């Protein structure tokens, strides 16, 4: 951790944590610019953008609906001395700018043999928001994880999002920052003083001994609820939140699995070739012999996200599915 | 009066057109109410105030022509003859919905009446419509494709790429820009220096017309000319219809970014009122308002029964969820 | 008269750069016969555009170029030896062997990164201009691209943003499709672009537009000078179309020295010009044209031209030696520079 | 049967489908000129310029219009020269082609084929050499095929064009000139795995150009007494899990070889799926052999190190069988 244990902690919402983080980086670094206006999606938290705009209006730009154009604008601005935070709003829209993200931003530093850097942050609201249907519910982080050159931060608490924003803006690389709108109202303690939370340091959100649950973004919250239920069944679950998957705190994940011998990976992206697959494969490779049961993945089913509420609920990783998966690995034994 | 599950064709009589505009208005007001009660959820974009463009354009097409719509598509769909019951059922996520509850408001689709699909991606439907026109040209058949899109789409790359290809290949397509002055929450002037989206059409040698979108007859005539020219091998045509949405960008949008004066100006230009007045002037409607009263009542009755029917329909079962990912 | 009104030392410097670019590309084409450098593109025939235009930039100004980038980099002072080394994938290359011919870049010379994705760099150039305006440092960003990029949506999204924000960016389109093979025609609408003139794609956004002969160094100079002034004054973007005839050697899939190594004597001895490529040597080769006009203006002598050319050839011979003698990168370097 | 080149098999499949079905049409940059490798050579002369259509450099719109044409009853085949350029059309592919059937509750159908070359060879650098199959295997509604032989290439392309779903058909530049037997397409099921070489000690899973490379590795392994079973996936989405797991159960040891970056690659999905389905049968963790966590470098030397080599496959597989399980070959150290 970059800062000493904080003195005063206050409970605020995740959205407030975002607003604090954005405001603080705007205050502290005059290279920071905000491109876009949907950091808080279409939730009532949008008013927070208005407050930020009141103070920093001249450093906020609402671009046209031209993702290729304004993401590319962010890349060039970063190359030439600004620290843009580009908001692509709903994660599904990033596919409109995909070539700029994966062909340009991700490759610049490498292709130039280290001559040029792209210190920009790309923000999206990802995931199954509730009746977003198939074109407003994406979690593109799995594809970006297979794209070297982009760091990926997936905060799950007010403290994490606020602290990771500081690290993201200070980082000289493109950083993909995905929030989940269902996190906005989650509350948690945040220190008064400014705190930068480093990338690549996982947070054990709950300690346990029987089974490790590695979860990302909003799935951390759900997994913590599951851990409570599991405790009721006498199962002690450890919830590990990587917070960033690029870089990934491999040691923290492997240490936990080595301790519990069982792993459930919870991620809201599609199951096939998803974030959970990479984590499962990595753990199997590295600590195969300490696994006492097969790894279970709890992820969105491999269908586009349907609109109808009962269908959506059936597709997404629910509390019940996480609990069932953990119980299943507890019942299984290596033959 | 024509059945509202039919496309309004060029021969449709004025009262049928007025009735269809009223059906759409009543439908969207109902949808808004159901949203307020939490019966309809999700992201909902209403086109109240833009009925003139939807009905004007759709009524200038033939039944076999194909329409590709936007995220604000209820009016486009109903104007093309989509069954209001199945549309409502979709909005409330029922199995009897147009898309069996998988699409929702932004992804409605009814190919059997030539309403191919809507899209949740701004500008995303324009290349699709170009492709349908290409298929007609390659086959060939005498269908015309029509793409609705907003002024916001005018700043997307796909829009420009599409104009270029449509012109190069002289495709049978009508591009209808519903210029309501706002791209989501932002006035057009904050998104481009180009005042009229139609300007870009002429860049690619595409004939364009700009019309009063709140005048259903003006839209119908312009789109009619465009469609027949395109059908006759004349290549693409562009119609920019200037209009205004009387609601926010989505249900729940406080729309603080707009002046009240602006709003009331446009209320005065409500396409339904204007067409009613015109028909009265032409003597097609009695001044006492009995006919118009009957039309409005009929529209509301139709929407109420559609609502009941939709809500009585079953919700999907969990195992429906894995169907329709691939062709079986 | 088509040479800019400039002090003769500037004109001679431009001549030298033109010859260095030409001899670089000729050396590369030779080298590629014996060494696999991947698919490459040369700047032969367009030298005058790049040299006359980029000569007006200052330290700190940036350019974003394309797969056809060699001439642009040399024009701004990048060492040809390091460029050839990069093209051969050597450790001494401008990009340490990670870019190759498609991605030659030199940040210190104002080429932060080079993309081979058609249209890809245009929004990035606009982004640098966005930063320059915000930072108020009076710098200019130049997007250098071919006519094909105007078919990409990225162009439209970018020019709209640049015009809207009055950004200090110059869109310098090198239309090298005149007399090219394939779909492109001499005039528009072509088989792939429906607009009657390329410039029509910029006009609706309110950009000043200049269409010039890309081998006419004065015309390029004047258009670029206006655009640079306008950009530095934060009055907004400009659009310049520089037209050149596609060099016969660039018409096949891979560049070939069809017109032979450039014989500068053709600039003053028409008798040396053969029939096969007469039009090229008499009218379309910008380097010969510049030499002719310098002589006509009495700004130089045949001897001077030949000695500058000799120096250029020698520089490229040693650049080739340097590149070939340079080591390949250490394998582990493949893992470096993924992140800063 | 005659012996043909991979690229000719592709051309033959296109020609035969164009002849068999009026609805089939081709779209792409310069395809009337034959395309960069001659896969469409001469087709315009036989089928005319409307069915063989050159397009501008507008990937997003070209893929989108092919989707629209498919919706209107055509069976378009789009040639995207390099898979790297599909990034420009990602929205049309992911948000439209893949989803329209589902979003419409089955009312719509998108019979679209996209041909694209992928893979690192010839020093083309980071914009012309990527292996991106994992992205598309992560998108429900898309099908992905990556044949490794001329016979499969022919059968798979015909199957792709006849499928009522959008299919991404991946061709490896390094395979175009490979020759091979022509086979009766009816005898080929491109959606199922094929065991190219039986073996009892270890399974090597591969596709496209990694298949011949794995076969070479298997021959080398045989010399020191290790019998490797080489399984050609052919279909990357949906995966033929049945066939994959069956082989894993037979040999109890599995190595997945692909050209894509290992991290987040399709190997992760395959490894996770096998570990879930056959956990008890595995004698060792599933081994992934892929590219390091970096974009494809242009320098020929660096490129050769980037792509899995026969030596790497032999060495890693031997370690997998003989132990100690050298598990994370090809996985670069966690990025800083």
C-alpha cells in the first residue's frame, strides 16, 4: 500500500467515491481532462457530473457520438501531454472504437520500441445493468485481457475506485477502467485523506479457510453475500478481489488457493474464453497439486444478454449460483 | 378505416393516416404510464412529437419495402404495421412479444411486415439498410430499403461510409434523418458545425430534401418521391425531416438541457393537431370534432385492449434463454 | 517557376533532402531483393510534397504518418541508417525492431507513433492538436495520409471534431492515385469514392481547402504556410490535397525500380530520357523537376547537384552497411515495452 | 484424389457455392483483382460484378451491409484482408451480426461468412499479424472455424456459407501454399475435432498452422518414445468439448498450442473446460503453449521467438509427460 493506515474513515457510496476520485485528480493534476459525460450512466448520480462540471467546466468536453473519433482524440492528447479520462459510457459502445483501443492505444509504446507512451484512462460502465438487453450489457475486459498493452482495473468498493483512479491517472499506460452501475449505491468506508491504491495488489475482502472465491467488479459484492450464506452452512469462504486483472496479483490468488485447495471464480462476462477461464487455467497450471477439487466458474451463460427479467436473471451469476458452486467444490474430492 | 396491423400504403386515406398517428400517440402515452408504474422497465426512448416523420415516411412505402429503425422505434414499427399487441408484449418481456422477450424496446423486429430491425447503437442500422438495398440490387428485385436515423448519427463514421457506398453503387435506399435537434442530451450545434445533416448527402452526390417533419403530408410526399426515384434505379435519396421530441431522451430524463419556451413552441407545432386542422380545413373532419373524437377514443381503446392482452401473456421460461443463439 | 521564394541555402537543403529520400528508397528496393523486410511501400514521386510541407514545421510540432512514411521521417531529420536497421528488424533500429517499415517512428523528430491502419492515425493527430490547444503551446499537428483514408469513417469523425473545436491540425492528403492501377481513377468519383473532389469531403465542415500539384514545391509551400499560420493562431484546421502521379515502380504489388536508378542528368539532358517512361522523367518526377527549376533559377549548378547526390548515395551505402552489420535484438526484448 | 493448395481449396469452395446458390455473393477490397493471394481470382468473370463486389476501405460499413444483405435473403461472404482490420467492424460483428437472431427471438437470421487471414509470419508487424480468435469465441452467436488442411479448408468454407449463422472463417497466411489431398466434403464434419495422429501418452490440441507444427513435434517426441495424440480442433466456437475431453481422458495429459497471446487466449477456455470435465482423470495440469504477453513484433528474429516453435512444443510436452510439469511455458511474467 502506498499510504499508511488512514486515520478517519467515513462511509460513502461507490458513486461518491468515483466523484471524489475524479475531483481529486482534476484538482491535483492540471493535465487531466474529462472527455464524455456519462461516468455515472443514466442513474440519478449523474448530478455528480454536474457538480464536477461547475468546478472544472473548461476541462470537460462532451464529444459527438463518434467513438472512433473521440477515443483517438484521447490517444493523441495523451501522447502530447494531457492525461485524458475518456468516457465511452456503456461498455458495448467501445466496439465502435475497438481499432483505436486495440490497434493504436495498446500498441503504441511497444511498436515504437518504448519511445512513446499513451497515459490515458478509458472509462466504461460494464455488465448486466438490468434490462439493458444485448447491446447495453457487455463486459469487454476478457477480450482486452488478451490484448497486451492495456491495464485493466475493475474496482468493487468506494475506497478501491477512488484510490485506483489516482493510480490510473498517474500510470503512463492506457488503463481500461470498468465500473458496474449496480455498484453505484454500494456504501463503504473511505479515508478522508487522499490515497492511491496500487495496481496489481489484490485485496482479500473476506478471509476464509475452506474455499477461495476470486471475484471481479460487482461480483465481489455478490460473492461476499454468498460467503455469509456459506458461513451459515459451516463453509468458510475466502473472497479475493484482484482489483486489477492487468497487472494481476497472481501470488495472492495462488496463495489463497494453496491454502484452501478449492477455487470458485466469479465474473459477469460470458463464460467461454472469459476472465474466469484465464484465472482458472492459471491456477490449474501453477498449483494443480494443491487443488482438492475441480475449479468451478460462475459466469454469464454463453448467450447474448436477454431483455426479459426472468431470462436475464437466469443468465447472470446469481447469489444462489455462487453458493451452489462453492458447495459443489466442497462436496467434490480428487479421486 | 384500415387495420392497424397493415402497412399504410401510398393509397391509404387521410383518416387512416390520422388514426395511425393517434394510435402511436396513445400507445406511447400508455407505455410512458406503464413505465411510471414500473410495469415496463429498462431503457425506454419515446418519440412523442415525431409521429409525423414515422407515419409520413412509412405511408410512402410499399408493403414489401424494408425499414431499419433506431432506438426510438415504436412509431416506426407501428407506422409500418407492426401489431401493437406483440409490440407491447415485447416491452413487458412476454413470450408473445415480437422477440419473445429477448429484444425489448431497442431491438424490436417484425420482418413479416418489412420492419427488419431497430438498433441500440447510434448509426448502427444504416449499414444494415445499405446492405438490404445491395441485396435488392444484386438479386435484383424492386424493393426499397429505408433507414431512419437521428441527427446524432450524422457524426458517426458509419453514416459517411454508408452514404459513399450507397452513392457509388446507386442503391435503392431512402435515408430519412429525423433531425430533432438533440443528440441524446446535447444540442446538435455542440456536436458539429454542419447545420443540416443533408449537407453530407450532397457531398456524395446524393439528392437531398429537407422538410418540416411535423407536417406528415410534406414528409409523405418527399419520401414518396425519394422511394419511387430509388426504386426506378435512380440511386439513393436523402430526406431530412426537422422535428422535435416532446419527451426527454429516455423515460426518466429530466431534460433540463432544454428551454421551456422551446418546448412550448414545439408543442404548438404538434404533428397530430396540425394534421387534424388541415383535414378540418379540407372538410374531411367535422368542425364539431365528433370524428376526431372517435379516432382518438378508438386509438385509446385499442391500446387498452392491447395492454390487457400483453400483460395476460406468459413470461418466458428459464430454458427459453438458451434458444435462438444459433440456428438449430 | 515553381520553387518557393526562400534563401538559396534553404533551397539547397531541400534539394539535399529530396535526393536523400530518393536514394534511400532506391537502396531499400535493392536491399529487399535479398532480404525479407515484409510488405513495404516507398515515397518515390511524392518527395517534393513531404519536403516542402514538413520544412515549415518547428521543434515540438508533430506529424502522424502511414505505411508510406520513409520520406516524412527523413524530411524531419531521422537517421536513414536507424530506419534501414528498423526495416531489417535490428536492435539499432528506430523502434528497436518492434515496428518495421510500417511503423517507423521517432518521437524526438516529431513522429510519436506511426500506424499502418488506414485512417487510424487521423483521430490521433486531432488528439495532439486538442492537447496543443489546451496547453496553449502554439504547436501544430499534421495528419499525413493517402486518399484511401478518406473512405474511412475515422476521417469524418475526426474532421468534425477538429472543426468543432478549432484545433491546430493540418490534414495533408497525399493523393498519389493519379494513373495508379486497380480501382482508382484519375478523377473522382472513383470506383471507391463518390465525392466529385476529395476536397468536397472537408468543405462542409468549414475548412479552408487547397488543392496543389504535389511536385510543385512552391504551391505546396504556400498552402502549407497558410495552414501552419492558421493553426498557430488557433483559427482551426486546414485541408491540403497534394496530387502526384503514382510512380510506375509503385504500381506492382511490391516496389520495383522500373524507371531505373534516378539519372539526374535527365534534368538538363533530355537526350538521356528513354521512351518507355518519358512522361515520368519529363513531367512527373518531382525530384528532377526541382533540380531543373533550381538550375533555371540559377540557384545552383549541375556539378553542385551531382556532388550533393554523390554524398546522398554514399550516405545510403553506409546506412545499408550499418543496418546489415547491426545485431538482432535479444530474444527477451520481445517481452519489453509492453508497458511503460 | 487430386492434390491441391490450401488457397485453391478456398477459391474452389467459393466458386462451387456461388454456382450452387444464387444468393451467395462476395464483398471485399480488390476482390475482383483476385485479392492479395488469388483466392477470388477470376470469379468476377463468371459471376459478374454485382455478386463479386469490390468495396471501399470502410470495414465497419462493409461488414454492416453484409449483415443487412443477409437479413434481406443474401448469403454474403466478406473478405477482410487481415483479421486485425476486423477491429474496425467490431461493433457490426459483435452488436449486430452475432445478436440479431437472439434479440429478435429467432425472427431474424444472419447467414454471413467472414474470411480473414491471421497469424504472424513474414514480419508484417503488430497491425497485420495478430491471432484474435479468443475474442470471437467469447461472443455467443458467432461461429469460428480455423481449418488446417486443404481438404478441411474446402469443406469448412462450404459449411460456413451454408450455415444460417454468422461464421468467422480463419485462414492462416502461412498455410496458403500448403498442398494436400482433396477429400470428399461429405466425409468432413468441420464442426468436430479430428485426431490427426493417435497417441497414448499426451494430447496436443491445436488448430490452423499449429497443427502441422504439432505433427512435426509429435514425430520428434516419438523418437524418444513419447506417443503424442495430435487433435485438430477445426471449430473454435462452439468447441467440440466431447471430442476434446475424450482425448484428454485417453491420454490424461494435455497441451494446447496456439499462436495467440497465451493470457486470455482460447487455451485458457480449453484448459478450464478440460479441468472441469476431466479433473479426476488428469495426471498433470493442462499446459498452454502460446505467444508471450506482447503484440507481434515485426523483426523476423523477434517474430520467430514470438510464435510457438517445434522445439518449444517438443520441449514443453516432454516436460509435461516426463515431469516436472513445466507448466507455464509461453506465459510471460505477469506484466509490471
